[in-house]
């Protein structure tokens, strides 16, 4: 089982930060998903969340700025395994202009109403509906 740390940032309008993956990743190429990635050997998921956010977006959040929300077991077809995906959340006033794309085609804030038309990663497809219906999401929208 692999471990992943994924981050959901929510802006004041309720839009969520998502990455459009390009054709290169083994997991869910050409799909929209969370910023985040593998937890390195010897690394804690919390540390991986901060590292991945900075690497993929140029956004630096100081601990304890990312709040752990839930862990999910996600089947990754590319690996043939069920992996542990930990979700971290935070409210932000940042905009698309503040994001430096370190991986993928683009990383932007997406209106939840537009999600039905997007091809989502396995993790995003499972997690986003539950997150968007949660008290945590409503609290982050402020």
C-alpha cells in the first residue's frame, strides 16, 4: 500500500483548487484531481502535504495551516493497489494568478458546479462529493 497526501484549498467563493494532469503520470493521466502526491519513505503524511503543495503550486503554507480532514482508501488501477490517501484542507484568499504550475497542464480554482463536466481522478471522484457536502467545506467557504 502506498501513501498519498492531497490538498484541497477553498477560496472565499467556494471554488476548490484542482490540477489538470497531463499525459505523463501513471495514475489518472488527462484527468482533474488534487494537488499532492506520494509520501516519501520515512516522511510523515503531514510533512508530505506541505512539501507537495509547495512543489506543485509554489504556495507555501506554514504548519499548522493545512488541517487534516479524512483518509480514504483509493484503488489505483495503474498500480493495482488500494492506497491510503490523506486529505488536507485550508481556506485561502489566493487566486489562480498566485499559483505557479510545477506539474500538470494547469492548476486553478474550479467552481464545484463545473465538476460534472470534468474527467476526475479516482481520488477526486470519490472524495469531492463527500467533501463538498461536508461541514468542513461550508466552514472553509466562510
